[in-house]
């Protein structure tokens, strides 16, 4: 049965087939349904997503431009790999862009901007303090809160590239969310809210940098543990 993409914010029928394929593939890459370096065969994708070859090729080309897919000349496409170096690069660039966008928002934000921060934080807080936190719901509320923080940014290009980096970082963040490493995410988000509403650029930028770096540090630890497990398994098999 073909996969379907459900975007609750978009009216039915408003997306082209290429848009649908792009969003489906992007979501599956970000959430790990399509694994790093996995071969993306058009015939298989046609059956999996119920979309024709032409829209799929256009979608894959867009994902290549966004860095989620790599093109192999005449050999087709693969899911982009994940690595420590890539995580470090994405983290640096996200910090750079998000601090700039946050600074602009603090400078230009009005009462409506402040109200949106308060509202999205409230929704995020409810999920974070729930005894049974729903990960999918948390992702939505976390995204909404971060978007609210930079909503008054005046640069459309900054917002565009930030969006790509946010989702690139999300590929790695999903690894960190599945760990038991202690972390007070609610406190980190509360500090971000308070600093932004206080119009304190330095405090807010320091808070966002520490927030993003904490995610990267946890993810790096998990990546290294997984690599060590793979190496141990190879050694175990070789010894049998």
C-alpha cells in the first residue's frame, strides 16, 4: 500500500505530485524510515509512494539540493550519509543562523510576536510535563516554539536556510531523543522564552547556542556508541 503524507496545515489537493513526493521522502529521511546511504530506486519508490517516475525524479533533485540525498551520476540517488563531521558542520551553521535570526526577531518583534512565543511555549510545556510524552506531538510543539522565536526575523533567505538546517539537525536529533541521557529540555526552553521576552539578545543567543550544542553532544555520544557496537559485532563474527 502506497505511503501517504498528511500535512494538517495544508488543504487537500493543493500540493503537486512532486511536492507530495518531496515531503514524503524528506519526512522518511529525517525520521530514519530511509536509512543513511540507502539506495533510492525509482521503481521501488513508485510502488512505495504511489507516485510516478517523473515527480519522483524532480523530488529527488530537490532533496539533493537540500542535502538530504546524494546523486550518483547515471547510477541514481542515495540517502545522504550521516557522520560526526557532518553533525559538527550542521551544528555550527545552525547556531550561526539561529542566533542571527533570533537577534533580528528580538529587535523587530512586536506584541503579536511575544504572544506567539508565550502560546507555543505553553503548548510545548504541556507535552514536556506530561507523564506519557508523545514524541510526534513533542516534535510539532518544539518546531512551533523555535519558529515563534525567530518569526520576526526580517530576512527571507535567512529563514529559508535556517529551515533546511533545522531539518538536517533533526535527522541527528531524533537519535538523541531515543536515549536515556539525563537532560532538562523544559528548563532549556523556559530559559529561551524568558530571554526572548526580556529582549536580552546576548542571553537569548547564549541560551540557543547551549541548547543546540547539548543536542549535538548527546547525539555524538550515541553515534560513537553505535559505531563501537558495530565494530564489536564485526569482531565477534570474525572470531566465530
